């Protein structure tokens, strides 16, 4: 299998798995308003984190960015910094945008007006800065040891 065929195969599998993952996230977000909220929040956090990592490995920066911003909202809700109703509303809207992105891989790579607006809305609700669209690079460690 050549590299291009492998990439297409991986993207197709990502689309299938992510569609299922989005359903789990949506159900979990709805459960944030129920007695099982703690377990639901753990499940949603795990699904979002996995989606973010998979998307970034495949170069689908906009999906990674949206998943990161949704994680921030979930964290803010769990810490009591954001009302549950507000968090569930914005996260369900984010799921709709994510669903559109898994069907439009060009937009999933580079983002779109809809993704920019959604990330800003998530950021406003969470109180966290807008996550970077591209990969976050850590500064390279200097080769010279620090001087005493």
C-alpha cells in the first residue's frame, strides 16, 4: 500500500470512528445535567482528548483546535466557573460543527469561518484563550548546560 492510499484509509477510518465518538460526546454532554454528571464529564473528557490527539496526528488542525476548546469548556464547567446549561449548549453546538468538519476534510485541515466562530464562542464560555490552530511547539532546549 502506498503512502497516499494509507493516508486515505486512515482518514476514512478517522471519519467513521469520530462520528461514533461524537455521538458518545453528545450523549455525555446531555448527561452533565443529570445525577451521573461526574462519570459523564470523565467520559466526555476522554473522548474529546482522544479526538484531539487523533485529529492532530492526521493534520486535521481545526478538529484538534475545536476539541481542545471544548475540553476547556468542560474543565470550566467542572470547576464551577461556567454554568452547566451554558456549557452543554455551546458544547452541543460544537459537536454540530465537528460533525460538519469530519465530512469536509479541507476545512478540517485549515478551519473555516464556522470553526473560527465556534472556537471563539467556546473560548468565551470557558474563559480560556483560543487554542492554537496549528501544533503547539515547545521551545528547543539549549545545548549548553546552564551556568552556575
